[in-house]
């Protein structure tokens, strides 16, 4: 297979950078239609040949290697007037030259081949290193993403240097090549520049989550894209922290890696998935799909020594491959194709090799065999191997990237090679992210950099996560060759939803004989039997601090492999159920406005909508009425105080049953609307994503009254008002109404009812009492809405999910824990819904005349409010 790819490149493409396998010609930049950023890897420097040098030696093709090195020395020009990617040029060309030099001196030392070699590849690598250095001319030390090989960055003819952003991996994947170049040559500047870039990224990590974003401003260090994962844009930054420790022996790199790794496993790892999250809100998923570059991560986990999650994620990826023949560029959490291309990426083969080395499990040889068969069956063409344009249709793209020869064949050959098949010991080298070989003896050569540990000076580290050596496999797998299989087994059918089903052990244990499986639509969190079944299936029910509930399935915690299979099926049903519920468009937030004395509409609370009952957006007047607390307070059974609830808006507590059940009970008691108050102490719309109350999976057309959801903080404002003023009237609406109109109406009511008369000073005091809990809004604002997140159903690039659990909730943004039900409709961004109020000071004199007493009261209230603010130093 390698011969077929390499010989066709040399015959039809060399000295071009890449082979176009469908048209059997070379890809020369400027002569073919531009492919955008992808072409930044091409620099008219025979990219594929340089990238393939050390692969030739791994595959024991020493004669071909010797010829290839001579061609590189003779033909390759690094002084081209062309703009290239700093990242790609570093890992492919500089890495390729250093890898070629590493194996060349090894062969020369053995005495048979390369006796003429005198470090020519290293000289070329040093020349290229100096050509990359102008990219580092920034105040931060982070490199520009592109550089002109001839003119650098700032030169008038450079045609680059105007960029402001770069990806984290682009700036953080330099240390291996640059440090190796410094150690080989004795010129320390390269390692210094790479270290400075790494140090800057570490300093700019989000301190509370210890995560880094995808894109960073190279001048200010501000995060531009604040999502974080282990795939595209970040992947090799983590890889190089750990490998820099292995190659260079600098403890600070391991400490940084372990700190990041702890955050990854805490937030991003949702076994077997790896989902991007927000660096500032790491419990919120940033998207509901994964990209194929994360397939390298199980291999990195093997190097770290964390085998179990590596096996789980690798197995999940393998199931996706078995479904689509190749790993799509991106796929959703329910394993559907998101981006259908596959450019013959090697990351999965890399992880397969590392897992086989760690476990010795022949299963991974079978995985490798599958990869080889699929490549030959679907990607092999007469002039090489062609990338897949669409894994679903099997269509090809006229593309064979250099990394296919540099990495894919290297890892597949090493996977199957016995020790006697190798002409050198591969354990003496470390792989770069492009699978180039750097010798470990570099760690003790030309150490010109101070190894002062600066990491622990400004971070507290969890000692339990700091293993200073890679664990021995004898410890990992004590006399248990079935260890890896026992972890894989529950994931066998994670992708294929139509798998055959046996009788679950959980079902057998809970009754005489087999029972039908627990279905997601029937699940009730208040049913002890259901909870016991979930436990046996390895499914946990977690109550989050912000009031949401997660279902998390860990296959290894199931009572048996059959129970684990049932658990996965249950989770898949939950995904489907949530997808059905989410067919209804994401609803904007609603408003609960307190209109009775002494509030007069000044207090507006952000409320979550319901996917059932009256649609307040179609009833502009909203529903207005006095509030009443129901008995029982959870509303899960027949209301025992219907006389207090009739013709009023019922207040109830969240919990114990479905939202729809509560609505039916209060509607039966005669309520004209309902407000569900979160039972989670301290929850607030300021900090938590918007909730939507979903139905119960059944027809909810019988519910005709409006239902809204208030977090604990907002709900307590109403409850406190009831305790102080008894009669509290609210307006449920799609957005807040004009408060001046409300004041006029309330003044008319006050004049009709002597018992409710209050002078302006008392009204002011009452308003200030409430202000201690909820500040009065400024013009055009609403109280209890302090940032856009609380107004937007899905402020981030993520889909909303709706799950029928104990309250059938819908958080506005995905949560962090998996496998978690999530709809996969793409990265839609619903428009933010803004609640609007008229300016306090505006008076429409054509429509009304405001009483002078009311105006004076307003002025007095504003003056006293400002005095209070001054006093409290707000």
C-alpha cells in the first residue's frame, strides 16, 4: 500500500508538494484552484517527500531513503516567495527534516547506509527555522499564523502580517521541533521562542476551569473563540505539553499537562464522548458534535497512563468507522454525519497502535485490519489513495495529503511489525504530532535553557493527579488479558441502534421472569423501582447546582454487560424523546411582572416558558391575576385548597412530578395560570441558562392556561411580597408592559379602595424594600436580567435539549456529562429575545394625564433611591 502511494507520488507529482490521485498529477500552488487555508501547507518545497523521509526507514526501505534524502538536498528550495502556515510548515517540513536527520545519523552510525551524510538535512532545518522566526515578532510571543518564506512577516512584499488571531494548537505545537532544532544545533533561540509561546498560553488559560479556548489574539492574549475541547484548534497543544516533558524532562510541562488533563476529564470527557465546552462555563456544552481530530486523544491518554477512558473513546470511534467505513470529519452525539469528508486522517490509526502497545490485545490488530481493508476497498485508486469527499456515498476528492504517507502507513506498519521487522528500536524515539521521530537522547544534549519550574508558583495542583512516570503495563493489567475487552463490551452497540436484544439482568432481578425494558417515555424519577433499574444499568441521576438534572451512563458501573446495553438503549431513547420534543421551536423567555401596589410594574422577572398551555406570544394582553400558593405545594396531586386558587395564578414548587401534571391539577382547581418556582436554593436566571418546561411525552392540548417557570431567586421575590403585602397581583406575558399605564390603573384602584390607600412616602419605602432583593430597572431594562445568557435560549453555539425526567425540563444550553441526551440539529443560534419597557420619564400626553401625586411620588422615590445607592456605595 505504501509503495502504491509513494511510487505514484514520485512518478506523477514530484517535485510538487502533493499528489492529485484522481488526475494523476502534482498539486502546485497557484496552478490549481485555491482551497483556502488548506493550501497554506503547500510551499513549493516537495512537501510529501520531506514528510515521508523517516517513514521510509521505519518500513525498512533504506535504499529508497538514501535516494530521497539526496533528492531533497539537491532539489528542494526553502527560499520561495510564498505565504505558508507556520503550524503546518513546522510539523510537516521542519519536523520532516529533523526526523530524516534523526534516522540518517542512526543509519550512518550503524555503518552500512548514509556514510556520505554530513548533516545536510539539519542545515536545511536550521535555514527553515530562521525563516519561521519572524512570525514570532509579537509582544505576546505568540507567532503570526502565516509567514512568507522569502520576506518574513513585516516586509512590504510579505503579503502577510495583518492577522490578529491564531489557534491554540498553532501557537502551542512548536516546542518539540524547535527544541530538537536547538538541541541538535546548539542554537538556543528556537527553543526559547517556542517556550515563550507555551508560557503565554499557560498564563492565559481560564483560571477557574484550567481550560484554554480555540482561538487567541496574538497581540492582546484575549480569547477570541472561547469554546474548548480536544479536537481541531487545540489538540496538539495538549499533546506537546506531555511529549515535551518526555523529550526534554522539564517537570513544568508535566504539571501543566496534568492540570489541563484534570480539567479535560472533569468537563470535556463525557465517556465515551469528548464534547467541547465553554471555558468560562465548563458545565455547558458548546456544541453537539465532535470532529475527527480528537481521535488522537486515546493515544495521548495511553501515553499518560489513563487506559480505561482511552479504550472507551477508541471503541466509540471504531463503531462510527464500522458504520461509515471511515471517520467523518465531524459527527453528532448520536453518531450521525455532521461533515461528511474524510481526508484519510491517521489519528485513529495512531490511537489503535498505542492501545495495542499498552494492552497487547489482538483485538486492535483486527481494528487495524479493518482500516487497511477499508482503505484498499474504498480509497485506493490507480494513481494512489484518494480522500473521501463523502463517506456516505463513497465519492472521492482529488487529494492525497502528505500526512497520509507520513503517519498512516507508519502507524499501521508499526501496529503489525514484530521486533525483528524493525532495523532500529522505535522506543528510543518520540513521535511528533506528524509522527516524525525525535531521539530521546536530546533531553541531555545542549541544555541551554534554564529549567526553573514556574508552574507551581501561581497554581494550586492536585497531587493525586501527578504521576511522575508512565505506569507499567504489569500494574495496569494484572493477569487479566480480558481487561480491555471488559471495557469495550458495553460499547459494542453504541452506534447501531437496531441491535438485537437479550433479557436484562436488571429486569430479571426485579420480578419473576423477564419484564419489558424500561422505556424513556415511562421513566419517573419518583419511582424507586425505576431508579433501581437505572442503577443496575449504570445510569445515574444527578441534580446539578443550578437546578438541572442530568442522566449519566457509565457502562462499567452496570451490573452486567447486558444491563449496560440496556442502559445505552435507554439513553438513546432519551435522545430520541428529547429530539421529538425539540421539534417545537425554541421559545424565548417570558416575563412575570408584579403590577400590584407598591410595585406598579417596576419589578419584572425573567421566566422560562412552557411547551404546552397558552402561548403568551399570541395573547399580547397576557394573563393577569392575584397569586395564591397551592396545597400541596408541589402540585402533584389534587389541589386541596381550590377556593384559594380559583380565578388566581397558582404558585407551586418544582419537583416530584411532570410539569404537565402540575398544570392539569391547578387548571382543574380553577386557576387561570401557574408559576413553578425552582426548589434548588439560590438558582437564578442571572447565572443559569433559560429553562423550558416540556410536556410529558403525551398530548397536552387539554392544558389551556399559561405556565411559567421562575428560578429560586426570582420566585422568592414573589413569595416575599406575599408575606409583606398579602395581595400580590402579577401579569404573565411574553414581554413586560408599559409601567406608566400600570401605575395609572393602580392609582384608580387605590382611589376606589380606602383600605389600600398609601401615601407616596410609604410607597417609596415599600419599593426600596423590594429593591434590596431586586433592583429597580433603568430605562429600557428589566430587573433580574443581568446578562445576555439569561435572555437567550442558546446563547452559545449549542443546541438545546429537552428530557422527560422528574420535571421534564429543557435547559437552554447543553450540559456537561455524557452520554447525554442532546438534539443534533446543528449549531443554530436563536435570536436573543429582549424584554422591553417604555422609559419611566416618557409620558404619552395624547393618551393619558398622569396624576401629579404620582409624578411627585416617582420623583421622591428616585431621589431616595439614589441617596440609598450613594449610602451603600453601589
